């Protein structure tokens, strides 16, 4: 009887360890898509300061970028995540993400927002942290 109980316990432990090992970290593209889907949705609801939702923002951004975003926005006189002062409600459904290039613990991609004949391009850099990929830098691309 003890042997059966011990085998069952051992089996449960093995399954538990395998389940934890299969837990995957979201890919960089998934993080960027999640952030821009959330951020642009909040803007389209006329919430001009989505970053006030700190818990949600930190699911996507490094703490350093989150802390520096207000200062960077003031310096650029534009929202650093959309490279503009105003937003277009159509962006929420029409933004695109380019191919992700990963080098070690850093990944980069290009987010494109349609804007009439032109397109706004944002270079997004992610860093792999102990909690997964997080957006660490954004820069307006030309």
C-alpha cells in the first residue's frame, strides 16, 4: 500500500515539474502586440494617460521605461509610444509589427501606424528580464 502511495506521489510531482517547465515566456512580438493593442484601445476610449494603469503597463514595459516615459514625452513634446501628439482611432485595428530581430537578451522590431498617405514608424527595443520580455526603449524611426 505504501509503495502505491509513494508511486502516486512521485507521479504527481513529475507531472507538476513538467507543467512548470512547459510554461512559456511570451515572445517579443506578443508583448509588443499586446502593449499596442491595449495602449491604442485606451487612447481610442479618450483616455489620454493609459500609463496611469501601472499594473497593466508593467506587464509590457520595463520599470525603467515606465518611470522615464513622462519625462521623455515632455522632452519630445509628443507621446513616445506613438510618435505624435494626437492619435487616430483607426490605429487600434490597423497597426502592424515588423519582423523581430533577437540578439541574446535584446529584441527589436518596427511598429507602423497608418497615417493618411504617410506612416508613423516606431522602433521598439525589448529586453528579456526575469519576468519575461519587456519593452525597454521606443524611438521614432524615419
